[in-house]
């Protein structure tokens, strides 16, 4: 505590503030550009929304300065910038959903602020790992329950809350990372060193592997029943990445990927919805798919093609021809109007986010915090790669949302909480060293 | 700080960064590399959007008469199609079902972004400043088109007429046709399109270029050309005795003569009286390899260069002629041959044009809104297929087939004009009436029009088709 007092009291978060000005520029120019090309009559929400959002971000900044928060200053502006792009795109693509998305960003900001102060001791999370595992499983099963579960667009991954519905697996992904981080910290040694080898293949001590495999099997089974490929891939990815992070054993990752491909082939044979997704990916232009399941993807590709190098300009394209564009295809919509340049800039934002998150992980003082930060950063990167890859027809399309940008409340709230946790971890490393990145 | 897992974190970060790189390359592929092809895909709504909020360019005939126009309505601009007989050629521009026909092939030109005008494309794309739509001018002459449509009447089939010197298509009829106005009319479009896509008669098919039929006797010019260029003396008489088989190995297989002929035939007689047995013997003399070579040179089995979709047909199921009976049958136009009316028109255009095959095309010009020509569509010839001497000999014999003593194609005669042509009665599946063909050109000494006529399932075959060809040629020549 004495050491901390040596730091000047008035030390502000100037990097963060400067970057938030850049966010303000994006938000304001974006809304102005969309308004300028809109043919419908002027609505006051279009002016109110960016101002409310900017005030919200500024208040988060003031809040952090006020509690003398001394962690990372880059993540908040990136998350704010991406959320701003998301709001601009909702205004552009589905303006009747704009107020709803703004409400969600207010809730997300509240959740972020809460995460910054609760719990007081982040490492305490590790103590309750079995609680998180149980809670995660319950949340996963919830959509299958009769009264509260809901099926939307063929996937049973929603639960009814009041007038709306939320996707519980969005929260599960964070719980899963916390559980894996705590468990792997405890048993890392046995898993990575005390193992026998048969030829080049490491044979892990089975009893220690059972809990994480069980956790993963439950997740997979539930996903099969809930018919959501995206979440399945994401959970599998988290599982493999955490195992690799803890053990450094690339073998786990390779055998995992082989299992994923085999599982995919089995699922292709067994499940109609998987088969439809894969067929649509492989041959969307075929006569029988073109106006059916391939329609959405083809419309997305048309949007990309119209984008060219620098895009047609916000409001000038026709991305609204893509069905459900605001949640599934925001990347293609953005690429049509901002071009390849904009698309790469957007991807670069996620890459910087990943870089910052991993840097925090590298600097974290305990292995639990390292695994936690790396796992959470990995989620954002993987989610981005899976949905953008789907939009670009590099891999089959899944219903995963583009973090911060795509329309959707559950995703926005959990991703902001994820940012909060990452910043908490960075503050702990900062405190330990009495200084830090600024 | 070094931790046991620092290296793992770095390795994972690097892997993800590489995945981001691959993703960026994917984005570059779709936005830049594959962009042109997708931008011009006939189903891309961006090509059609121009129809709704601003006029789409008109499609006009060679004299400027409108065939498709955009007309202002309460809710924007609507497409109006003037000539039902050109339905499959002109196609439709539907916001829901995409584009077809000329509307698809010249989609960019019709929204003022012709490929020959990169500045307009650039301005439309980056400045949102779209040039007013121009016009696409077709080679179609509505006067000849009407003559062809009237001649065919309600009978299923197709007529295509073209200028052998340029390859410009003058008339193109395919029956049954449909009303494209229904396909672009929002209240009616769903029912209309559903009915069309399940139509047992395939009204959407452009039979002139996409319909495939056995050619029958009209194919004999190919056998004749191959024989003439391989040293066969056309004046040498061959013995014809119906029924014919080359040797006993054919078993109970015979080539039949349409007129149950017995006698001596030279090539001129063979064309005039359409003698199958004469051409079967000629084919057997020159051999399958040479006949295959000439059929390929004339474009059988390959898709003709055309600005609309076209069928490629076939010489035989296997692509080659591997047995004597198939060689004999192919030589007089049966066997396993399949051709489109356009392919036959192009073969006769080659003969009319001194042995040089023209390239067929429906559109001849793209004009901008002020009427200036943006692009001339004049594809050069395909090349010399047969020698001018062979072409001349065949022309003489085809004139004989129309106006010689007992010529089978007498129905194609036009007073005061030398018509060269050939009828065909193409045998069909057992139990179905044969298809009637006529292909010919006029005037024989300086051909200005080639016409190919097919009437599906008509008992009298070529006799039915020949006068239809004459009617079209008369309209084209103003006689």
C-alpha cells in the first residue's frame, strides 16, 4: 500500500481517453454517413443514440479514473470502437432494433463496471471451480427445459427471460474458461510431466483427465441436442486451447482436431442440420440450394464482391438483401460498404485485442490468471475467426456472433464482462510491478 | 516474467495471428479477385436494383424498334416486354428470380456500366454516380421475326435466321414461348414463374440455340463436304438398292431409302432426292475418322460462341464413330447425332459464306443514353472450315435440292430467287412422329440470309418445314 502511494494521485488514463476520442469520431461519422444516405424520414434516435453511447463510454472512463483503476488502457477503447461500429451497422441494417441494441450496450456497460469491482479478489474465482462447472452445465441444459427453453431458427439455444430471450451459452463460455483455468493450474504438473509415453504419443494419467473430458462431453452432447454447430466448435476450441496452454502438448491439439473432423463426418451422416450447413458451404450456387439454404450465403458473397478495395460507402450498398444480416452477416455488410480496407481494419482491431489480451496473460503473476486471460482472449479471437470465416465461405457458416459488432444482447453483455475480467488481470500484474503498460 | 506456459501462450497467439492472415486473404479474394464474376452474376440483386428506382436500358431491334423498355409506374420503374415471340431471347429482369437472356448477358450494359466504358463503372462504383442507362441493339429485325413467328404458328419448334456474312441473328423463334411481363409483375410473378419452371413443354428453353434434335438429312452436307475434300468424285455414280447393307456382318440391319430407290446416284442426285443409301456408302468410303473430323470442324459437339446459352450437341454417345453401322447411319444424319437449329444454321452459313464459319451473336451494339455507340459487337469469323471450292460445289447441289427435277425441298422455292437448301425428316423415338427440318440460304449466288427451321413431331417432316423457311427468307430479302 505504501508503494502505491508513491504514484502521483492525479495520474489519469490519458491513453484511454485519447483512444476514446477516436471512438467518438467513428461513431459520429458513421451515424452521419448512414443518415445522409437514408431515404426514410429523419428520426431523432439517430442523433440521440451515438450521443448516449459516447456519454456511456465516457462515464466508464471517468468511473475507472475515479476508482483509480490502473490496468490496461487499450481494451476498453477497442471494445467501445467495435460496439460503436455495431451500433452504426444496426442503424444501417435494422434501424428498428437500434434502441434495443443501445439498451443492451447500457446493460453491458453496467456489467463491465460490476466486473471491475466484483469479486474483490479475482484469484478467489479459482476456489469455486466446481461451482462454475455446475452452473455452466445447468445453463447449458436450460434451453432444453420445457417452459423456459426456446427454439429460434432451428437452434434450441435460447431461454425466455421476461419479454425477451437470452443465449445462456454465451455466459457458459466464460464459466468454462474459469473452470479449465482453475483445474489445469492445479493438475498441470501431472498432466504435462508425469506422463508415460507410448512411442511419440503421450499417455496422460486418466483420472486427472476425466473431469475436463466429462465437462467437454456434456457440452458436446447438449450442443447436439440444441442443434448449434457454432457453440459446439467454440467449446471444443476452448477445450483444446486451454489444454494446450497448460501442457504445451501440441499432440493434444492435433488429436483434438482429428476428433473434430471425425465427429464432423459422423454428424454429417447423422444430422440433417449439419449436412445442410456443409452442403451449403460446399456448393451454394447449385440449382437446388441457390434459392434455398444457399441463398443467405450467396447474398453475402454478392455484398463482398460489391465492396471492392475501398467499399461503396456507408449506406450506398445493398447488404440489406442478406437475410438476418444484422446478426449473421454483419462482416459481409461492413465489407460491402467499407471495402477490403475496412474489412482488414476491422480484423486488425480484433488482432490488437488478441495481442493485448495475450500480453496481459504473459504478464499475469499466477498460472490461474495466465490461463484465464489467455483463454478469454482466445474466445474473442476464435469467435471472430469462426464467424468471419463462415461469412467468407472459408468454413461452414455457424450461428456465432461477431463479438461486440453483431446485433445481440447476450453476446454483447458477456463480451463486455470478458473485457472487464481481462482488465482486472492486467491491474493485478500492474500492481505487482508497481507500473505497467500505459 | 518467464512462466512455464509463456511459450505456449506465444505459440497459440502466433497460430491465431496466422489464421487472421488467412482470413484477410479470404476477404481479399471475394472483394477484389472474384469480384467481377459475382458482380455480373445474373442473380445478383444489385444488377436488378437499377430496374426499380431508375429506368433500365431499352432493348431494341436493328431498326430501333423497342423490344423491352422501362416504364414509369407509381412505385418506380417496371419492365415491359413488347414481343412474346422473343421471350427466351430477351429473357426477364426480375427482382426475385434474377436475370435471363439478353437481360442477363448484357446486364451491366443495361444499367449504364458497359465493360467497354470503365469510367462509368468506376464512377458508379466509387462515386455512386451512375450513368443513365443506354441501349442494347439486337441484330433481330422485327419484320423477319414476325414472318418467322407467323410461319411456325402454334407448332412446337424453332426458327433461327442469321446473316451468313456477319453471324448477326435476324430472327429467333422458339415455340412455346411465354409472357415475360408476368414474371416481372409482383402480384403475378410467383404463380407465373412456378408454372414456367414446371412446364412440361419447357417454354423457358430457347429451342433455337438450346434445343437438341437428331438432324436427319440436313446433316448430309457434312458428309458431302468431308467426301469432296477427301478426293471423292461427286460425279461418280454409286449403285443404290433399297434396302442396303455393306456386308453380311450387319445381320438384319439395313439402311433404308426414303423413296425405296433402285438405280445409279451421283452426289447431286443424292442431295436432290435425299438418298440415304448414297450417303451411307460415301461415309463408309471416307471412314469414321474423316467424318468425325469434319463434324467437329463444323462445330458438332462443341458449344457455339454465342452471347446467350447454347447447347453443344453430340456426334455420338461416345463422341466417336466406332462401328460401321453407326458410321453409315451418321452419314445420312441419324445414328446418335444431336444438333441445335443454331448449329445447323451455322453449318449452312459456312457453305453460304465461301467456307468461312461466322460467329453467331444476338446483340450488335451497345449505345449510351445519347445514342452514341459505346461498343460494336462484331465477333470475327470462326475460321475457314472448308475450301471455297467445296462450298461452291455444295451450294450448287443445294440449289438442285430446291429447284432441281423432283427436288425434295421444292417447298422452299421463291420466285425470282435462287434458293439453296435441304429438308430433313429426322426419325425420332419409336412411336413418335418425326421432326421436320429445313435449312437453307438465299440468294444462292450472294447469300444474305440463312434460315434453319425445325417443326417438332410432324408426320410430313421436311415437307412441312420447307415453306416455312421460304417465308422467312422472303421477309429477309423483301420479296
